[in-house]
C-alpha cells in the first residue's frame, strides 16, 4: 500500500472531505482514496466504447415510430 500526501489542501476542501467521510462512516483517508478511485474510473472511460453503447441503445428504438418529447411526459407526470 502506498502513501499519498497532499500539501496545501485548503481548509474548506478538507472540512468538506471530513464531513463526507463522517456521513459515509469512513476515515478521511478512506473517503479520499474512494474519491480518487471513482475519479480514475470515470477518466478511464473509453470514448469508442461509449459511442458503441449509445449506438446499441439507439438500435433498440423502433425505426419510423414517432417518439414523444420527454419534456411533455415529465410535465404530464408532474401534473398528476
């Protein structure tokens, strides 16, 4: 296991990290490590794979069938 030191971390950022760690029942170090892992996973997304997934989903939509505007569906649901 490696150690990481973050110099010059402003007080507000550290305080926010500390509060989030408390809410999640973790130490500040565990919370920081989890946030770093999540960030790296997000950055590791392959743009080619994302486009392929979007095309796969698009292929499930029937051709020639008019789709209802989602804003109208949301409004209708909220008005109930």
